[in-house]
C-alpha cells in the first residue's frame, strides 16, 4: 500500500524531519493535545512539518492557539509560539479538518486507569477512532502513540480494514520523560515502529528522518511487541525504583545507609546507578497506572503469574508514603495534633507541574487529616494542587511555607530546595527538624546549621 502525500502539501524540502527533493511534504495531524500530543505537535512543527493539532476540548485548543501551553514543560511554550508564528502549526476542534489536512494522523489521547479497576480506560482512544475513521477516504497512515494494552492495535486494525480500507494503522509508542520532553521527542534514545507493511515503516522513517540520521536506532516490529515495549520499560523502571526502596526498608531495620549501598551497587555495570535512588517513590500519570494496566491485561491473557511481582513493586512504592508519614510523626513525638508542618514540593517530580498520583501531596493530605496545619509550596504546581487539595494551606515561597513550622518535609527535589540555605530557613521555623523524602539534601550542611535531619533508609 502506498500513501498519498499530496493532500494540498507543498513540494520541496520538508525541513529537518521530512522527505526531501521533489517529493511532496508530509502533513501531520495530532489527535489529542494533552501532554504527549501538544509536545509532539510543537516538536514536529519545529522539525519543519506542517502540523494540525486537534482536540475536542475547546478551552485547551484556544489556549494552544493563543500560544499558551496548558501545562509546564521547560522550553515548550517558546517553541509553540515559534510554530504558530511560522504558520506551520495550527489547532482545531474539527475531526473533518484534521482528516482533510493530514497524510499521517498521530493518536495521542490519554489512557488513564479505570475508576475502581487496574485496567486502562481506552474510551478516549475509541472515541478518537470513532471521530476520525469515517472521514478518512484516501490513503494515509494512522499512527497510535498512546500507551495501550497488548492486543489493542490488532483490534483497531480490524476496524480500520472494514471501515476505512484505504488507511493503514501503525503503533509508535512514546517514551517521554516530563521535564525532558523536547529532547526525548527531537532526539529519542530509540524509535519503535509497530507496522504491518514496508510502506508504513517508510512513512514513519520520513517523519523521523532527522532523529534517524542523527543515529537514533529503529526497532521495527509487530503490533504486540510495539505495545509491550512501553509498558515493559515502565515496569522495569518501577521495579528498579521499588527495589532500592525495599533496600531502604532493610537499611532502616539494620542501621545501614541506603545512599552508600546504592553507590556501591551502581559501580556494577550489570546494575548501574540510574533509577537506583531511594526516596518517596514514584508517582505521576504513567508508571503507577501503566504497571497496574499491565497486570490487568496479563490477567486477561491468562499469564497473570508472570507479572505477579508487580503487585509487590506497587506495594513497596505505596509503603514509602506511609513510612514518610510515620517518620515525620516520630520527629514530633508521635502526634500531629496542633503541629505546623511545612511541605516543600507538590509536583510528583521536579521540572513539572503534574500532580497526578503525587507522593508529596498524598503525604501532605494524610498528615493534615491527622491533625496538622500543613503549608505547601512548589515552584510550579501550586495552581493544580489548590484545585485538587483545597484543604491544604499554600504559600508563595519556601521561606513563607516554613515560617513557624514544627517540622519541614522535603518531598519534591526541585533545585530551589536543594540549594536553599538551611541557616536562613532555620531563623523562621519553630523547630529545626526536617525529613528529606528524596535523599537529595546535603545532610552534613543541614546538621551543621542546627537541624535534626532524617531521611528514608538512612541512620
């Protein structure tokens, strides 16, 4: 099957990412403009493609069309405005406009965890297919980037074959890290193409020509393998994080130091030091829900025993939050009643305003329910935190948050907190007591400033 690259597209050079010479330039639509979709649209525009971002959310599209990114990602907003100014990037709420515009359609909608279940909610994927497929009458490539359970692409391919036989489906999983999304899109560490034909692979190679020419390896495979790569990668990372956090539990029982343990382990090339950092554990919109959806799908396939270890990975991760609360209680005599607690951090990780499944806010809310007056500060996630956790107190800077505090909790490792002056903060707190939930502060520096310093997995 060939693909018609001439849907009104100009001829000539396609920029850093497209076909060159006299071949018509590929035009791309991005269906779904959340974190993944908006980033993909902006970066593809930066690579020289004509891009149309499409979403059913009027408010989101209005903000993007006005040059405003609805979330925080370092460096993305200037690139958005550059794309808009160049004319290569536009946004719409019309499926019909997207269908008429593009040669390649990327599905970038969310697949959250179902309420009350471990399984992934694929309603947005199915809705996008429902909206787009009836409008695709000419040859084009439909490319899924959303994280989906194995078997989803085969199911959708069956629909495509019946409802839009001129269209071919491929799956191209994303591997974005929040805070590094531009780099991960423009210079990915690998590209995975789940394809059923050489034509589909060639089209994807045109889209990603810039990265491929720079040496990014390509894995071309079947649909199921492409689907599994993303969830398997996240399961492995989650397992590595939970492993070192399990060792932190053992360290606390034995009096060992998990930081020194992790350092010693990292020198083994078979293990390595990345993601071997003990602390409060993982959160966000990917790892927790992806490993749970992976377990759910394994159960449906009859291979749930193969992934039974992920139940303990998840349990270890959640125990870190409970241990953080217990350690904080120890420092204030066992009860939070009448205590003022400062929480430094709300986002699930630095360089992001994402509070989905945030360990920091989970801990803060638990302590507040147990009687403490909690004051939270985060450099980027305050607006989102206020909406979801209105019962907590919020301050506009770290100094204000810790003022009068009986205890300070460091729960998101922003550079601002790592570089804070413990002596200056010590002047305004009621008691110089801190629990470092991320093992990211210089313990000797804080102790030298008169603070009682505690951390997960350390003496």
